[in-house]
């Protein structure tokens, strides 16, 4: 199985869906059953405060309401033994065909440049959900949440350059994934690289959030490259 981290995709066994439905509030049960019938994956989120070690906290986000525009989010919690399969977030190349037409050309160029540099850009959030379900999640004001997991400082630098360049014409958002499932918003990381020495960044991980100096995360990246 893929190592679980925030934004990972998780497919549930029958027992997992049953567990999730039983724990859900009555008004959410029909939506969960519908998700189960289509065999779509749930998304791994930060662990609930009361979760046990063998629990996995997941989420389902429904399409925006046609009137209010509100996207209902349903939190699930199931035993890890009830996960059939897990994977990294959806590859950007898979999602591009379902992107808004005005984005497709620029996203294709971005993905091709990343691939040429040895990187796989991934996507989560509304674009990923639209690609997986073929329901209408995207609006003209939507962001594109990209997921970059560099394996070296060089790849991190090259990936940031690509994201910064593409953000001139695309509404890019998203995170850099450092070793250990530590996520930092790529825009915040980019800003920290030009800020005064000692600036810290907000790190999100499976069990909470914390502030860290960029040097700590770079050291973890160096260690992964050395031991790979």
C-alpha cells in the first residue's frame, strides 16, 4: 500500500463503508452510500484529535450547491484494516482532460515541463474531484491545487520555478510534500526563500500543524536523497 499522507486517496472495503455510515450523522448517510456505490476513493485528511492509532481519518467533498455554491464536506473515520487500496494524489496528466478549457493548454505545457525534469505533478481538491467523479466541482474562480513531492534540492528548486512561471496564467495553489508527509504551501515556501533569515513556515502533517525553519525540511530532503 502507498504510505498514507494528507491528500492520499483511499478505497474502502465493504466493512469500511459500513463503519463510516454507522458513525455518520443521518443527513450524511445517503451521500456516503452514493459515494460507495460508485467506488470512488475518499481523501486522507489530518487525523481527528480522538482517532486511535489504527484509525484513518478521511473526507468526502460533494460538488458545490447550485444555489449557494457551498461545497459540503463529510468527515469519515475508519479502521486502517478496512482500507482496500491507497495511492498518491491523482496525477495532473490524468486530470487535465477534465479541467476548465481555458486551463488545458497551460496545464499541459506545465505537466510536460515537469515530466521532462523528472517530476510527476499531482493534483487534489476540486480539479481532482471533477476528474475522478465527472461531476461539476470547478468554477471560473476555482484554484488548481497542485502537489509536488521533490526528491532533491535541485528538483525542489526546478519545481518551484515551474510553478512560479505557470502561476502567471493559471490560478495555482497547493503544497510541497517533504519527507515524512510534511506539507508546506508552495507559495509560502517561495516567499520564505526570499524573506529574512530565520523565517519559519507552517508545516501541515497527518497529526497536526507546526512551524519549522526551512533548513530543517531541506535537511530531511537531503537525508532522503542520501538514503534513496
